[in-house]
């Protein structure tokens, strides 16, 4: 469960609050429940599908479900989807570090450092990743919680009025981005075989709980950002959560001011985990797609490929930001919601079951 | 095994190369002692449309143990606790970089707390200059106060004082005392930008002045440390129409403005004593303000409602018998009327200036969004015609350590 939260949270808190505020303005807080409901639906579909084939990953069973040719094709879309999210994470991370802290450091250096860490983690394996993540995730949520609480006095409730000034349309638009981010929990399609067979039945509950926690954290940030900055200001900020962290000011306790670097420590770790997870899922998916026995030989070449992609896919941060508002949500929702739903529907319709001997966890 | 050892050796060589090679290329290395921490930034207009930027940088050496010069016997003068650097530039950033030709350290803006605009520059409009501060990575938007000064920033930021020697730090300390009076506005950069962005809300900010020091005697007797000729004072508010300075609000008007903006956290209010002679001063402890808009027969009405005011009686010139509750009720009534007059004074001034600093338009937008859509285009013309009224309610909860005041034998 921890894992599902952190893989979404790290990038979601970067751009999503301002993307939502850009569309929904003062009604951004209404967008998130919608997004949460959509995210819960996507998660439910994904977990159901994963549980139908508990010993296999999505790349392994799609050819059987959809037929060898289409199945392989769809499998490759999943491979690409995981790597796509991975290099999107790389770019987001380096853009923020470049903009806020390391102005003169070439972006490629920042990407390489993060990727090298991710590669190291991949060689260590999934278990190490999950254990460290437990520590980092809760520290991050704690840090966000403190940031919001420190600023709670500054939240002006009148910033949320008038409600539904421009009708429900903008609220729905504002829900698209966070909704698709919540759906990133579909990474479970690659991870299910590694979850203990005894824990697998509880995954539906765990993942839905993860979406709920994500929703609460994101809602907290959106309310704090709109309440403190006003809807217009919240919408124009590139990094609203960082702005919130920098906004902390308790005149009586000046020690808490200018502590955004502490928050960044957890955020950087969160980004690392997110990158590693999707990179892992992508590498494993490609290895299985190519019917390789081991995914490790693919780690370094793929690291180079996604680094190059992250560098060339977007021109600058303005493009990255509009991309994450206008293209990214639809692109990943296509895989998370449409494809995953399709596979599940076909599997149920054709009554396809796991191959004997492959059931259960490992 | 041999292969393993060769691999290890290769790894070691690679590590050496990477670590050694990266030594020379640390792009964003900054040492704390190489930085000049800017405390206050002031902008003034320069001829030919340029901007004059003044940055105040404290000298950390003078803070440690009061400064060496001060302890050394016979030292004639303390080291100056700060330096003011000034440069001219076509834009704010040009001017900031221009400062580097005189500043010995890399000027760093993350600790800056004051952004002071001269009145002249503010009259021309500050939109272009504000952009730099909003965009800046170093500037902390919440920790910076926006101020307007009628003085030349060179004078203002060089007013000497024996304590709180750095003028920027002194201004900041005065700002922290705002709750004692509520007679000047305190507006962070973040709040200022928010007001600029909000529909039906004009921005305002605090005002800082260098005044003639009233405590300085006509005949200066002290040779070493006379009272300085000037003193820094925060007083009133500056109202903006859009990003252009529109005019000043007096202290009383500012108090009314803060009531309407729900920003009152303290401050004294004096009313005539119910006993008929003398005055009574009440200290505000808390209170809430909000603007309630209404449209009646096509007329726009706005009521500033001040509720939950809790005050403490701190001084009564004539003896009052507070054991009788009607005396307190009379006082509460007088306090409420005085608060209403303050609010009306603020409303009248803002309507006269055509600057909706109270946020009357914003209140219409929030409560009557449909009607607002029709009036918002012409809001600057409509705003002065809105009928603004005030209604206040107050309670006096405390009266210090005495009930009747000093008793004097008959």
C-alpha cells in the first residue's frame, strides 16, 4: 500500500495542484473527489485484472487474452507506458532542481545522478526499494502535513467563493489530470507476482486505501494552495507545493521559515522511488516481452535510452507543464483505464484463466 | 577469481576518474561566508525611465559580540553595521547585476524581507518591477513585505539608531509590533500579488517614512550619542489602482480598512467617557470583519459588518463605576460607533481614490456571482457610487485590575 501511494504522490504534488486550479479555479477542491472516484475505478479494474492472473504480469498474459499479435502489440504499449512515465519523472525532477536549486548545473548531470541511483536500486531488487520507501513515504506525508498545518492560519475561506462560478465544466476538466495520476497505481499489473500469495486477496482494499490517502494529501495541498495564494495565483505557480513550503512563516518561531530544503529531501527521495518503480516495471516488462530469463542485462541500456528520451522529449519547462496538463493525463489514462479495462473485459468474456502451474504468488 | 579482481580494479579506476573529474565542476557551490545577505531592497525611479535599486546588506562582523570596535577601549567609531549599495538599470535584474561591480560578495536575496517602492516609482506603476520579485527563485514571497515610502530610499535606509542599527531590520521589527496599534498595513508580497489577481479587489500595502525625530531636543547636549535627527516610522497604508499608486490612507482610515479586511488583531480605540468628562481608551483584543453586499432596486449596497469585537478597558480619565453593567453597555455602544466611523472613513477615502482596497467588488463576486458578471466590466466607475455602511458590535471583557478607578477623597 505504501508503495502505491508514493509512486503517485511524488510527481502528483509537483504540477497537479496548479493544473487543477488552472481549470477549476476556486472550485479545485471539488475536482479532486471526482478525480479520486475515477482513480478508484481505474485502480479497482487494474487490481481485478492483476488478481485474475496472480502469478503473471500483464505482458505475459495479454498475448493469451487478446491473441498473439494484438497481445504482443498491447504488451509493448505497456512496456512503453512504464518507460514513458519513468522518463517523464526524470525530466520533472531535473526541471525542478534546475529551476529552484541548481541553476547552473547542466540538466543532464542531474538526470544522470538520479538515474544512476535508480539503476543501483534496481540491481538491489524490489524488496530493498519497498523497505526504504516505507520510511521515506511517511516522512514525506508528515512533511506535507506540517507544511499545510503551519499555513492553516493563512487559508482564507473566502477564496473558495463563489462556488461553481463557471458551472461544472471546469471542475470536470480540472479533475482529468489528478484522476489520471491516481490511475498510476496500475503499476500493480507488473508487481502482482511479487506480492505474497497470502497478501494478494487484500490488494483491492490496499490499493483503494492508497488512492484514498493520495486523494486526502492532494486535497490538502490544493485547499492550502488556493486558500493561501488565491485561485489565480495558485494557477500560475509552476511548483505550488514548493511554494507552499516556502510560504511557511510563523513570526514567533522564525526557525520554521525557509525550511523548504528539508521538504525537498523527502521529495527527491520520493521521485527516486517513483522513477525506480516505473523503470523496474518497464525493464521487467521488456524482458518478458522479449522472453528473456533475466531483466538485469537490460537495466543499463534502458537507463541510457530513457535518459536520452527525457532529455529530448520536451523543449523546456513550459512545454513540460502544458504537456502534463493536456497530453500526459490522456496518454496514460488510455493505458490505465482503456487498455486495462479492455483486457479485463476480454479475459472475463473469453473466460481465460491462468495457465496451470503458474497460479499463486512467488 | 582473477576476473573479479580485474573488475574491482577497473571499478576503482572508474570511481577515481569520476570523483577526480567532477571536482573541478561543481556548478552551484556557494559558501555561506561568500554571500552578501540582502536585508532590504528599495526601488526608486531614475531619469530616462530606468530604475534605481538600493540593496541593504548587513555586515555580519558587527553582530558578533557587539563588534570588536565597541569593546576596544579608545575606539572612536563602531564599524558600520550595514552597507547600502545602489545601482541603476533598465530593469530590476539589470540593476541587481549592476550591483556586483561594487559589492564584494555575491548578493543573495533569500533573506530579503522588505521591498520598498518610492512613491514616485509607485505612481508610474510597479507591474513590471513586481514581475521580477514574483518570478525570482531566491525571493520568498511570504516573508517579504511590500512597502511604499514618500522619502528617498537613500535617506530612509540610512536613518541611524543606536539599537537595531540596520534600518531594514528596524523596519521589520516595527512591522512585528503591528498588532499593538493596527495603524499601518502589513502586506506580504504574496498577499499583494493575490490582491492584484483577485477580481474586484485593489491592492494596498504598508507605508514607511523617515520622520523628524520628535525626541531630539532642540539643543543637543549629548556629544557621543545624541538622539538621531530622523526616525523611521510605519504609518497608514498606500492604496493602489491596478499597479499604480493612488494615494495614502491615514492611520485612522487604515484601522477602518483593516477592520473591513478582517485583519485587526489589536490596537487602541478612544471614545468619550459615559460619565460626561474625559475619555476612555479601549484596547482591542480581537474582532471579525466582513463585507456583505446587496442589490436593492438597482442600487448597490455594501455593509461592513464588524462582529465579535472583544476589548479591554485600559484607561478611563474620569472614574467609572463598572459595577453597574449599563456603564459597560454604554461604553460598548460608543466603541462600536467609533469602529463604524473608522470603517466609513476608510470606505470614503477608498471611494474618493477610486481604489477598492476594501474588496467590495470581491465581496460582490463571491456572494452575487451572477450580478457581478454584469457590473465587473465597469467596476472602477461603479465602485465610487456603492453605498457603503458599517455596523459593529463590541463587548468589553476585561477592565484591568480595578473596577472603579482611583478613588480620590472628597
